[in-house]
C-alpha cells in the first residue's frame, strides 16, 4: 500500500494543472453511484507526483473512500517501486514498465476490506465542510466491518483459477454468470445469508458437507452458490432462488430416529392365542402388570399391552420433482381478486384464500378462547356488513321487479313458484341487520360477538347468496324466455359456473372398478348388461357409505388373499353368505366315463324358498287366495278326471302346480353357425308366472349337459339322461309327498345319524306340497329326450293332435 505522505488530500488540485480534475476522477463531495462508473482514460505520459511534506498524523478514526476514488488515488500517487502497491489485490497489480496500458476496472472482493489512509489536516477541514455528502461512506464502513468479521471467522477462501473479475453492468438485461465461474458478489451474499440463518436447512447441510471435501471443494461450493443465488434481469439485484432445476438433482442424505409407543388390545381368547399363553401364565402376567384389563367402547372386556418401537434409518434419497403451474388470465385474476375482496369472506378467514369459501367449520374438541371483536375489528366488520347488505338490497330489488310480472292468482305461470325467493333474500339480509344493530348473532342472543362466529356467519351468508343468486338468474331468464347457452353465459359472467366446475373437478378421480369392468367387457368376459348391473350395485354401495354405513361382507370378500386357495375361499364365502342349499352331487355317466355332477334338487329349493318370505312370494306363491281359485278353474280340465291328486287332503289350498322346462341354450359362438348349445332344465311355479313375476325371479335352474357327451342306456346300466331323470323323479316325488324323503334316489335309506336321516318325514314347507303339472319344450326337445314320434311332414306335422294340411283340421285354418 502506498505511503500516506504520497496521497493528496481530497479536494486538492493535481500536480499537472492547478484545480483540474483528471478524467475518471470524482469531484470532492460528489457521490457517484456504483452503476455509473466510467473507465478511466489511459495516460499518455507518466506523471510523477510531487513529494509533499505532510504534518504528523493525528490519531483519528479511519474513513472509507469511494471505490472509484480509491483506485484513482492509488494509480496516481503510488510510486513505481513500492512493494506495498504490488502486494495489493490482483485488481491493483500493474506492470512496472507498462504505464500506458489501458486500465480495466475490476470488482473488489467482498472479503478484502479497503481502508482509506488518514487524511491530511488540510483535507480534514474540507471533509468537515462537506460531511453531509459523505454519509453513505459510514454505512459502507459498517458493511466492510461485517465483511472483516466474516473473514476472521471463516478464513480466506481458496482462490480458484476460474474466478475472474468482471465489469458488471446491472442494467444489462441478459446478464448471466455460469456455474463454472465464481461470482464474488454472489459468494458474499450467500455467506451473509448463511450467517444470518436465512437459508433453508438442506442448503446449510449441503454447504457444510462441501466444506468437508478434501478435493473439489471450490467447484462444489461455487456450483451451490450460483444455483441458489441469482441476479434479477431487470435490476441486477441478487436474490434467493430455490426454484432452480439444478437443486432438484442434489442428493439429500438422511438419518431418521423414530420411536413409537402404542397400546393394543384383544379379547382373552385371541390374546392367549397370539402369545400362546396357558391359563396359569395368563394369570401370572395379569398379576404382574405386564398387560391390563380394559373395557372398550362397546362394553366388551379386552386385554391391552404396550408396544414400543425404535428405528434408525440411514440412506440417501434422490428426488426428481415435477412442477405444474397454472396461470390466470387477467379476467380470471380480476375475478379471484374480487372474490377475495368480497364482503362474505370475513375478517380472520380472509387470509385463508380458497379455504375461506369452504364454509363454517365445526367446533373442535380443544381450541383457544375465541377472540372478541375489538373496536378496530368492529370498524372493519361494519365496512363488510355495509357492502353485504348492499348486495342483498340489490338482489331484493331485482327479484321484486321480476316477480311483479306474475299476478297473485296466476298459479299456472312458472314464475309463481319462485315468489318465495324474495322472502329468502330478505331473511338473509335480516341476519346482517341484526348484527349491525345489536352486535350479536341472531342465533346466539346474549353471546358476545367474536371473530369466529362472525366469520362463520359471513361465510354461511355468502354460500346462501350463491344459491339464491343461481335461483334469481334462472328466474330472470325464465321471465325473459332466454335459456340454454345464453343463460350459461350469464352465469359464467357472474363467476358461478367457474366455482361449480372448480368444486366438481377438485374431487373427481378415476374409478378402479370402472377400469376393471371396461377391461373385462373388452375381453368378452362380461356382457354389457352384466357390467351395468355391477356398476349399479357399486353405486348403491357408495350411497350407503356416504350415509356412514359399513359393508362388512364386501370388506371380507375383498380382504381374501391371493393364492392357490383363492377360488375355494371365494366359494366358501358364497356358501356362508347364502341360505340356499348346496348342489346335490351325483355320479353321472358320460362318454368318457362317470363324473361327479351337481344337480339343484327342486324339493330342497322349494323348502329353502319357504324359509324366506320375500323369495316365497316372488318365486313360488305370491297370493295364497289364487291357489284355490286355480284348482277350482282347472278342475274342468280333462286331465283332472279321476286324477289321484284329488285324493290329497285340501289339495286346493296346499298343492302348488309346477312346470318343467327343457331346451337347448347356445353358450358358445352365439349367433354363429358353429354355435354350441347346452341342454338346460329348469322349473317354475305356474302361479308365480301367471301373477306377473319376471322370468329371472320365478325360473329356477336344475342341471345342464352338452348333447355330445350324453351316453345311452346299456341294458340295466343307466345312461346320462336316465340317471338325471331318476334323480329328478325322486325329487318331484318328495315335493308331492310334502315331507323330506327317508331314502335317496337309488332307494337306499339314509342313516338316522346323518343330516338327511334326521330330517326324514318332517314337512318340507309348513304343509305346502307341489306337483309337476306341465312339461314345456319344443318338438325337437320332446322327440329327442321323451321318445315322442318324429313328424316333419307338413301333411301331419304333430303326432299329438289331428292337425292336417288340408280339410277341416288344417293347421292353416286358425278360425274358431
């Protein structure tokens, strides 16, 4: 550093010309902003300053000169061979021989404090005369002292070869500093924020981790600083920027210590089973206090034990974030601002943004004491109340104007039903009038007005206002005859459709059930009708859940674990959830051998239907009075002449007529030439069908078989159909008897200890019987399976009647 004797005092004319100011110098007392510094002109000839005799230096506090003046003074007054001048920062280092080289201003490092040498006595007088213009220097001195303190704490940072001093113009719009270059101003800003605790924890951790690096420390720190601190394009100011995408790629190391302390409880049986305790061990543990006896909310006794867990997890977590931003148009932004500035937001709730329109909240179990309205808050409340009452007044006037078009007796007018809208508007305005006059809520008379109940009332009034505004809009367009898109545009301008659409879209999610149904439909596994039925059932369950109902059966089915026994578990769940009898297993012969077949026996289903009143009425006998009427009418049929059914006591009141239907039903390739059909058998109650029951309700399946697998009888060995008809005849005979059979379909008596043996001889359905009165099917069915002679000749088409092609019995003549 140059000696103090060689520095001229500020305000003293230079040696070249008395009173002249060198190019680039700063006039004494004039403050030049840093952004407007000019590059000093190169000297054409070397100027040797005169050596002035300076009085003895006085012990006065040192002052800090402006950066520009300091550099000018040093360049002008430092001798060539001064070792201190060469040892200054790199920005001040000059070549001895090159005095005509153009000088380039460089930004001083923030960590190197610059001090002004003591001024001469003559200069002190000039300084005191213009002290007011140097007030900024005092603030700069304070900042430099803080930088000195920071330098003493952290030490000098290692100089990086990539660091360079650049001439900065903050007014430049496209100014950027790349991550591989060191920016001293950014580094100083970062350390200042680090010292003041203004950085987030992850940034502090990243900086501390970089300080521990033995190699690559400057590069890591420079990358972190340049990523966090950015310079604004317009003003050139340094600011904290946490949205830089580079920061999303940084790894964060973590070490978590988690402790849990919980209590679990089980009934005694489950508790002993879980811990494999005997009765003695259970009593010893209970007496020792290892677990406690508690009573739950349902009043049942349980045994509770304490569970303590402590876990330590270490590792690294690499995060990649995806940001989604939406920008409002000027129109939408104006709408949001008007909504938040509206009168129905309240005082305390106004700062909650979108939460402010969610409506009043319920009372919490634990909450702070409600804040009463102060005089200042009441003034704000009065301003809101005034705007809200004006809102209601305007709508009341509009409603009265519209409803004046309807006469008092004109009940046929559609607007007549909207006459109560005026009363609703006046009611809401009356609530606000009460608050204005009495400073209390109408529903809480005598209770002081607090911020909480005031905000709740205003929010509720705003919600009611939206609903009534919708009604009023519909009434207005109903009166003017405008509808459709014009009405939607009217509501859209008021912002009501925006709020409704935002509320709907915020709670909409994709349905997992819908995706599954559409996938099964596309694969051809489910039909469209079945998909719709499942969706309807799911919607009904959702409505029940909304009513706080539980669905334990569905939870149990969905809770079954995937595995090789899943199908067995599902069918087991079906068996437990249904009171219908299980299929009856029978060894039935087929072309490839005998296999177990399952037949739904009619007499077992008949008895099961009787146990369920709903199913009995929908599938068997809807009205018992029609039974006697049926037999009285059917008694004139030739079939009933000398019929053994008449020998059954009170058969007209207890005997239910049944019908057996058989037909081939296509199940594969439906509608194709290669379709495959199953011979299906079912039975139906004739009375249920006659009384209007649907086929789904009254048709009960029995059994089915593919025709190509059917084997014929061989001597005394029964074939496929003979075995089935033998079982079916046995079941229908039990229906006719009205009691549970004592023997099986082969005539073998049931053991008394068996389930069937214990029920033998007991009534099937409380005294009701059933008889097979009708066989239904087409001619092909009867010819194949009942042995009726085949007749395909048009001259004699039916073997059961005398129909002919010509003559009095021609099947072409349909007259009576």
